[in-house]
C-alpha cells in the first residue's frame, strides 16, 4: 500500500506526546479535510516538504536539465563577471513546468554528469524565479548550460524511508509549535537537524508502504 500525504501527517502527529490536543483527535482523516488539525497539517505540509528536499541530494528528486536559450535584454540580471545567463526551471508547478525548481546541485556536462563547473544562482529580474550565471556552455550542443537540480517531488509513494523520517520529524516540530509546546517543538527540531542525510543519494529506495493507517490508530489508542 503506497504511503499518502495523510499518512505522512499522521506519522508526524504520532511523534507528539499525548493522544489528544486542544484540537481534538491526534489523528487526521484527510489532509484535504476541514477540521482545525487537518487545516494546520495542510498549511505546514508543503513548506516542510520543500525544506527537507533542499537539505540533501535525494535520488528520487534529482533531475537533469538543458536550460535552453540564453537570456537577453530585460531578462538579464547584474552579473558582469559571468558571460552567460540562463533561466532556471520555474519554482512552482504550472502548465509549462512539471519539475519545479528547489535547489541547484551543480552545473555539469551533458556528456559526463560527474563534472562540475563554476556558476552562480541569482534572483531573476522579476524576483519570481532564478537565473544561472556561468562562463561555460555544457550541454551536448555547446549552446546552453546543463544542470543537475532538486525538483519539488510531491509524490509520497516515491519517497525513501530516510526522507520520510526527516520530513515527519520536521513536520512534527512545526505541529508541536502550533498545538503543543515550544519545548517539544525545539526538541523535535534538534532531532531533525541531527539526522545524517549524507547518504540520501545512495540509499536503496523502498517504494511500497506496508503498514496500514488503521494499525497506527490502534497502536496509539490501545
């Protein structure tokens, strides 16, 4: 059974002390629900996802991209030390972007993905996205930049166990600050920050989540 966003929220809630809060049940039925606790989870969820994605080189969220045409005219930003400027992928999913940008891993070569080139990421001219500034064109045709980046993967079924642990711990910290105590929130934040995510790009993924929601509730309320 594939894990869902609601499952991830409930895993985070299970990290909190006590079975009940002033919002009612410690579990939620749906992240799209309308209870106070469900609305809180829905608000915090995307911010926590992006923060954890940006923290490591997650193999389920890495993408290679040819950045296409060089920027010109009013689209250029002030970066005199760099010869070329290219628009990075949009930061939000849209009709033209399925793999929204979270963080640059490196500018690399389309022929050799292990290579790394000097570059700089700056806000774009409209301050609603980012520009890659570089002195090298590294795609196969030699007319654009080729990059490896983290994208905003919003599919829980693809997440690794390490990501799930990091995400639910951070979400629990944010939830504790809202519905429990700052002391508990800080303790969970320390726990999150102490997680070793250095192997995020190398660990073997477990794509199926086997423990059903009902079991968590039974364990919590038994």
